C-alpha cells in the first residue's frame, strides 16, 4: 500500500489544538511551511515506530494515551536524581520497559 502525502496533509487540515498563526513575510511563510513539514515527518516516524513495536495505536491515539503522563524528578542530597513516570497506560509501560534507559 503506497503512502500518499495527502493523508498527512489531512491531519494538518483537521482540528488541531493550536492557535492560528498569521504570517505576512515570505521568509516567515517558508519557515512556517518548513516547520509544518518537519512536524508531519516526525508524526509519520512516530507511527512507523508504533507499528514496528506492535502497538495498536495511531499517532493521535498515542498522544491521547500520553496526555495523563507526569514526570516527577527528585534531586537527592548526594546530587543524584530520581525520575519517576506516573499515569502510564499498561501498553506504554511495557514498551518503555523494553527500551534501554537513557544515560545522564
């Protein structure tokens, strides 16, 4: 099944929860178009990663599932940090458990 660009542009034309942006200078218009295309590319890559991980989520469903996430960061007296994610749905928790922890 071939992917068509129109599928992604339908996402942009849909009901996005962002404020309208009005630009008048050509370089700002080009910048806005570039940022939109980069966002669409990242969204498509997210959906590809979700499919490869075997998760039955679309990109929009993934963002909705992540809406309740919270990250708690505690700095301990010895200067180390404790990070804890809360509000994680079980399928996403399983996905994160399978990934290596980031360094730092």
